[in-house]
């Protein structure tokens, strides 16, 4: 399926400069890009604040392939009850 088919993907910011972020945060991400590497990061926050968008924008600018996160899967998996 073409990613332009999904509205959210079509209009998702492609670069850090396109993202709406505090200037101090943009500066930090630009420094990562200038160095050409991204340190290990944990992006946390409520749904819809741009965690995935920022991660994809960083990867786009470095021509990297974003890795799929297993955190969402792990958070949604049911843990079987342990018998007492």
C-alpha cells in the first residue's frame, strides 16, 4: 500500500525543521543530525504528541531505516495469571 494513501503519513512532517517543537528541542535534534548519529533515546509521552513523527524525521534526515518498536506490543500483551 502506498504511504501517500494514508492521510496521516502523507502530511507527516519529513524533517525536524518541519516538526512543531520547542526551539531548544529542535536545536538538540539538529546537533544529533550534524554529528550524523542519534544516541539511544526513549521518547515518552501521551498519544499524539509526535514521538513517532520525530523518530521518523530523524531517520529520514539520516537516510536510516526506522526500527519497529516492540514497546507497544509489550504494553498491549496480556500477562497470564500465575497460579498460587
